[in-house]
C-alpha cells in the first residue's frame, strides 16, 4: 500500500498533497486549533481610550504577563515570528465568531489596518483581517493607510519615545473613499494608542462619518 501510494504520489504529487492536506492533515490541525482555542483566556471586551466613535479590544494584558506567560502573547509571537498558520486561524476564529454571535447594528463600510512601520516578509495583520472580513462579509482595503515615512519599529521604541513622538507617521492613499463611510481600523496590539489615534484623525479629516477601532490586545505599560 505504501509502495502504491508512493508511485501515485510520484505521478500525481499535487493531487496527493492536496488530498492529504484537505482530508487528513486538516483534521489534526482543527483538533490542535480547538485545543489552543480552549486555552485562551476569557475575552475582556474592553473599550479603548481615544477619539473613536466605537472601540473594542478582545483581551487586556499586563506587559510582563504578555511577554512571559500569556497564551495570547505566545500566539502573537508565533504569528509575527513564525507566520504560524494555527495562530492566525485562532485569532480569525476568535474575532469572526464574536461578531457572528454579536452582530453590529452599524457594520463597517470599510475595514482597514495599521500598516507595519517596516516591510515584513509576511503581513500577519493583513492576513488575519482579510480572513475575518471574508467570513463576516465586510469590505477590506489593506492599503488605505500607508507609512508616511519609514520609522523605527514600535517594538524597538520605549513607551516614552512612543508617547512623545508627534510626527505624522501615516497617510491615506485614497481619502475620498472614506467620505461619509463607517471605517473600522484593526491592529493586533493597542499599546500607547498613538497609531490608532492618528489613523482615526486621518479618517475624520477625510470626512469619515463613523470611525471605530478593533484590537486583539490592549497592552498595559509597566507600572
């Protein structure tokens, strides 16, 4: 049987790989994903401070816990450092299931994201957003907000540096597209709020009727 399968795989390698990926490996991935989902802490569902018409983060995390022992923090590191498919799927499921169970009275006309300060080989936030928007039927524009300049990555900047920096870091590629619309801005981590605040102000200046924000984690600073 193994020999026959091997010959078949040699002749039809893509078909065999697709079969095993779709019907065999996907079962084990779904089992692992469900186990990881069960380990996630309960959602905090906290509103975020800022110039927003609506805001929500799913989890509230202390800085040290997030970087040392948090299940959510570990999954985000897996996502950013390893482009983990399982971590991405877990967050997509968490976001989309929440809004399927709690539909918005005023769903967004446009969903967009805070861009990375530097180009990444795999745009993790865009991948999450694209997937949950597809499940929820929300329009996604991944390049509406772009960096106005290439800056120092947020992870390499102190809390004081982030708070004190008043330089405009973003611009809109098509400001006219948000006029009169409900725009939802998504990012994985809300720390000082500078990025979200600036993006929201850009939307308002361009005539957005309603600006809301969504983050996976509200990361609290060290005391």
